[in-house]
C-alpha cells in the first residue's frame, strides 16, 4: 500500500492572497490593505537604501580615487574628526577616555563632538581635547537641515559613532563624512539595536555585552588604529571661580574628620535607597569617624534631602540646588569620600579621583562600573533575580532593600583605612 504525500508550493504569508468566492463560483484572490501597505513600506525602504548606498559610493569614489587620500590614509592621518555622544553626565564621563585617545593620537587634527543633552554638553564645553561642539537642537526638519549643514561645513574626514548613538550613519553620509566607524549593532537594555545602513561603516568592532560602556567606546578608537588607549576618565578643566566657590561651601561645616558627601537622588525612583538608611549611615559616620557630612543634589531633590536630614541626630549641610553641574566637579575633588546611588555623581567621582561607594540595585553594574581603581571604587550589588531592570518605578525594590547600612559602613571603613595608610606612608617618605 502506497502512502500519498500532499505537496503544496511554498507561499510567503506576507504575500499570500486570501481566497474569495465569486457569484459564478470562481475563486478570486485579493490582498489585504495592511499587507499592501507593508509591502509598499518595505519596497520604499529598499529603494531609499539603494539610493543612499549609490550616493555614498559615488562620493567615496570621488574622494578616494580622484581627490585622494584613501580611507586607510584618512584613518591614519585625519585632519578633521567628528565624534558623537548625545547623552547625559555619566554617559559623557565614560566617553572622556575615547576623546583623549583621539587627541593624543592626532594632536594636530581638528576634533569636534556631536552633543545633545545639556548635562553631557556642560561636561565637555571647556574640554581641552576638543576644538568645539556641534549641538543637536531638536527633531524638526529645520533643525535637521541646520545640523547637516553644520556637519558639512566642518567636512569631517572621520565620523565615529559612539555605542549609544546608533542610527547616525545617515547623518555622517549627508554630512559628507569620508570614513565612518561604529558598531553594526548594540545591546541597549534588553534589546539589540541595529545601525541604519551598516554596510557603509568602514570599520565596525564586535560588540561584547560583558564589557563596560567605557571599554566599548575605546574599541572604536582601536578600530581607527589607536593602540593602547588610557582607560582612566579624567575631568579637571575647572574654572577658577568654581574652585573658589567649592572652598567657600566647605567652610560651612569645619571639623577634624573626613569630608563625606552623600548623593541620594536619581531620576529613576526605582534606584533610590531607603531614606532612613541614608540618615542612619550619616549618623554612624559622624559617631565613628567624626565625619563632616554634605548632601548634594538638584533643586528637585531638596525636599527628599531635607526629609533625610530631619531623621538624623547629627549635623549636616545640604548643598542641593546650590551648585551648578560645573561646580560639582571641583566640590567632589576636595572631598574624601562619596556615597551614592547609581547616578551621575558616581561617574564624576571616578573622573576626579574621589573614592566612592556606589549602591547598585536594578542598574547594569557590568556596563556602568568603573574598574580603574577597584580598592577605592566599591560597588554594592546583591544581584536580585529581577535585576537588571529598566522600570522608573517599583513597589518591591528588593534589589535596594537588600543593601544594608552595615554593608555600606564596611565598604566605607575599608576605603578610609586605605587612605589613612597611604597618608602615613606619604609622610614617612
């Protein structure tokens, strides 16, 4: 007995017609409106991709073969470099070693940075390794045209797209960049994001989810032929007025003990530590080390810091809302220790050389940790099952509740003992 196998031709579900019966009994086929729109959108995207690729390759032919130099020469000796970093303070701090690597490798080149967030821009406005900023000012067509015109006026030989700025290849192409470097795809949160027109990237390093954000950006410098970039972030271009203001603020609470600053605020409430634990920690620091306690934060965090201070037994000074972002760096540079949640002050402390204890809850420790000085850059992380997560609010917050006051004080004690030993050793020498 033979078995019968029914064979049907393969049909793409997106293109498959739906059968309908006609009054005459004939079977007719019609495409749904949704499928038709999906196909038109797909073909439109392919056509745009084809046109942009053609334009870019013609531009590359004119640049590389008729005008010279070629892409390898431009990588080795670029005259104008445009880097991108559009995010906030912490993101900018971890990008500083990449900026410095390009400046050190190309001391005579013009280097500019594409920025957007005011906090990140404030960090690098006076950076000596940059020759200026190009600002992204809005999403409208008029702003986009202005931005492309400004990039074209700069005429970058090299356009380097940082890890979190995926989708900027079209900006480089329309801006006339000759060589583009960036990642073809990056992992942001729990989702992979793919670069637009990735085939136009001349160099593209491999993305490793286990590496820190700082290290991933240094790989872009290495992809451009820069060997052995220094991985330590440094932020020290402070104005004289900001340094004087930091001195005045520190005179408000004079004492013999270490200067300890606490930063409880973050734009994500899910990352906040319990207010009563901050108060208990501050009191313990005063009792055990005779510490002088300062609180920092924005104007929007004033109320929270006042609630914490009311729960304290000892004295402290709140600087919330009293310092600008540019004044926080000089202030931290004069402190002895920072205790903070996962936020911008942690990265600022790493960049000015201030020891810190960072309380990581739902954040991505593997991505955002600093590793240049592990004995002074201490992170508390209990590794909750739900972490990392990206919620703004959380009713449970087990990842933060698991961090105890005792655990924080143990890390503080280790840092202060090490600082004391080094101070004694320095006096002996």
